[in-house]
C-alpha cells in the first residue's frame, strides 16, 4: 500500500534560519503517526508545507504515491488534508454551524445550504461521537468542545489525512481521553492521523510510528512498540534528561502575599471566586491545582492587576495592593510590576508577547521605564546587550533579537516571557501554565529557572493543570474547584486520587 504522505528531501529556510533541512520520511495510510522534537525543531513548518501555508524551497511531497505541488491550503483541502492548529481558528461569536460554513457558503441559496450543512454536521457528530451542538456559539463552549469543532470542520471537508498540532496542550485529562477515543475511531475507519506533540506519554499511548526531529532534520524514526519515553527524549534533545531536579530544603521566609476573603462576581452576577484565603512566603512554591475554568485564571488576573476584585483584601509585603489608586507620590503611573510582582501569563500570545514586534522589543515590554537613560530616552545599545544576554542564558532559538517574535516556536516565545520576568528580579512571581505546549528539554530549563528563583528567596505562585509539574515544583498545593479552595496539601501528602476528589469539589475534612 502506498503511504498516505511521503516527504522527500524537504528544505525550507526563513532568511538565515534553516527550519527544515533534507527532511525525508513517510506516513502509513490508516495509522497514527507522531512527529516530535524540541521547540524550533521544524515540525510545524513541515506540516505547514504539507497544508500549503508555506512552500518548500526544495524537495517533494507525495500524496498517495503521487507528487503534489501544494501551493495553498485550498489545494491541500482538495487533496483530503486537514489541519487542527494549536491556536484554534474559530470566530468566537459565531455558531458552530457558521464556523463550519465559512468559505463554503454555497452562493445565493444560503438558507437551503445552511439546513443541509446542519443535517450533515449532526450526522458526522453522531458517527464520530463528537458531541457538539451545531447551533451553539463558540464562546459558550469549553476548550475541548472547541477543538472538536475544529475536527468537525475537517471531517465536513472530507479530510482523509488529519494533522493535529499540540492538540492536548489546553485540554484536561478527561478531554484528552475523549480526543484519543475519537482518533482511534478515525483510525478504524481508515483515516490517517499526524500528531505533533511534546507529551511523550501520549506518544506512547496513541501512536503507531514516531519520527523525531532536531534542528530541522530527522534524527530518528521508530515503531512506538519498540521504543521508550527515555529513548525518545534522548533523541529529541540529544542528551539525557534529568528526571528530578536538585532543590534546596524547604525553608520558607517572611510572608510575601496574604489573600483574605477574595471575591469576584462578573457583570451578569455570576460568582467566579468565593472566599479565597491563603498566604505565600518567600522561598516557597505554592501550586494551585484544578481543572481549567475553576477560577485559577481569574485569581491570577486579580493578583497581577489585570482585573479588579469585587471584594476582599490582597496584601503584598505587608501593604494592600493599590487596585483603586495606581500612581506613586509624584502622580506617575505605577504598575504591579513596579512593586516587584512578575507575571508569566497563561496565554502567552494574548497577554505575554506582541507577536508582530521583535524579540528584543518583547524583552522590555512592561519594564520599558527601566531601560531609559537619565534624559528619559531609550538606551538601545544597553537594550540590545541585555537582550543578547537573556537569549543566551535562556537558550532561545534562534537567538536573533531582531526577529519578529511571532516567528518563534511557542516554547521559545515562552522562554522570552520567562527571561523578561526573571531578569526584573521580582519578589513575587505569578506563573500560569509555564510549560503548556513546550518540549521536554524546555520543560527542564523552565523548571530549573523556577527552582533557582525559589532557592533565592522569591515567592512563586504556580497555576498548572499538569499534576506531574505540580509534584516536581510545589512545596504546598492549593486545590480549587468552582471558584473556591477545596483543600490544601503539603507536597509530602501528594496523592492523585485525593487531588482528584478535591478537584471534583469534595472539600478536605
């Protein structure tokens, strides 16, 4: 049987950056094929070539044994190739039906085509167990349901080869299990799945074959049944990965943050946070565990100054945070960052970077007043030197300060955000989902930086849906469910069953 997809000597460069170099491998029809590698290894670029977003500088792409010159995504869709991106391509105030119909409206007979499309979508949802209401608005759906809408779009367009780019980066464990059931059903019906992910446990669970990329090249291709997570990690990074990182004994210092009676109610009168009470001390990492959407994001937004609380008190280093008055004694604007609060937001693209600006510019956003000279002008030589040092220290690839940050991989964008916040020497660091969508080598690097800050006496509040990350970093664990704290555990009490009960709303007695 001909492979569903075959790459032959694919090369692609962006200026001086060689994203793909002589990449060759094939993907069997009716299989689930994993493509893994570090951030910036060239995985997404290669898949974008297959989907017609980019055109290769050289090499061939074969679909079902025939060479195809795929110039646009429209041509890729016509060849039965669909792609679900890590950041969903959905119009949030449209319905599921509207999103699926975009680009295939059917001319003047819109009403008839709309009814026909709705009927077809309901049949597809039933057949593939997608559990999506075609008339629901995207903004009212969970992240997992939105992903199912993206898959629904591809099936509606008759995709036989489906590319999934980091599909579980924003999913809960339950949503991931549901997605894998859908993918197995696709495989049973003869469809081909290409899975780009950094999660080696998922690769071992769901794939048939794995191709490993590093620095734009293929460094290994193995059958999943004959490999291990450790072997794959070594191929990805080119060195052994430490399973446990060194950390100083737990020795917390003075109180840094005190949250008391915090409440948040939205404009519709829905209570999002209720009776939030906790403290955080210097030299400790307190992790907030919970299923996404249970108030963690709103709490971090309040603590970082992005959102006003409805009531309650938040004291930082003994003084209440200035939610009502954000000016110093001279009347100048004062941000929470000026007070010594660093913030790594959960959504780096929305809140952490400005993707059309350069890497160098993004290393100073939020701290721009600190890089001015005595005449109030930017010292660009100092900014450039500082940026070069950060890129080297945090191993950002490529290390080009003038490159638009939107061209970096997600993991390297995350490194820039963390480098910016760490370099400001905060007293309190708010860290939301620090390793979402990043590779195993970058995870090790980010964890090392956070533990170093903790050992240096910085207070760190971590929000993560990854329980293994919580286990690796936390000194104490606070569990949230339904906008409330349901329990607190010392790291010695870590137990997934117990945490699961607390995350499900059962309060600790």
